[in-house]
């Protein structure tokens, strides 16, 4: 099993979180985590991940959200 990919997009405004997620997805991982700190980034990354064939589980944290992406 490969190493866990974590994209820390906290503090970035859209569309940067989606761009960073797109770069991580380019290597076609089975799963990855994306950290975001605003609702717009959470929604945009989730929408993008869904179109790329990933299911997204969202956990709300004190400082934002952790999006766990898993390939369908």
C-alpha cells in the first residue's frame, strides 16, 4: 500500500484548493485527504472529486474540514 496523500489547502482561496486536489488526483491514488478551512472550498473540492470518481466523506474539525476521498 502506498503512502497516504494529504493535501493541506487551509488558508487558500478558491480555486486553489481544487487545483491542489487536481494535482494530487493526477497520480490516481486510491484514497487521499484534503484539509480545507472554508465552506466554498469544501463544496468545490467535493464536487470536483465526485466528477473524478471519488466518494467523499467530510469531517468537521475545529479549524475547518477534512475531506477523505476514496476511489469508487
